[in-house]
C-alpha cells in the first residue's frame, strides 16, 4: 500500500523532510515501518525510538501492531511543555 508519512518537530529535522510517501505491506508492523524509515539514518532512528504515532488520526503505540490498511502515519516526537 502507498502510505504518506508526515514528520513533525525533531522527526522532521532528522528526516530532512516534512513528509515522505512509501510503499509498505499492510501486514507490516509499526516497528517494521520504523526500521524501514530509519534505514541508513541514525539520527532519525534515535528520534523514532522516542516517538508516538497516529495512524489515520488514531493513536498507535504498540510497535508490534500491524498497520493494516491506512493512508497516513504521523510521526510525533515528544514535545516540550504541557
């Protein structure tokens, strides 16, 4: 499936882009997506380890969870403040 990844804050800086479009299997897990996105980018790998995610605007925290059919994954690093 074609998936739009939207990076925010430190994730955007580490990725060097606001977004990316990737092709992944809908059976892939969040952890597998993380590994795919971080491949060859140790700065992004460090940031992703601390991030939370929204899958089509719904929180996805379990890195063993399958992505299923979706269109967008938002990558949200910890933000300062409340």
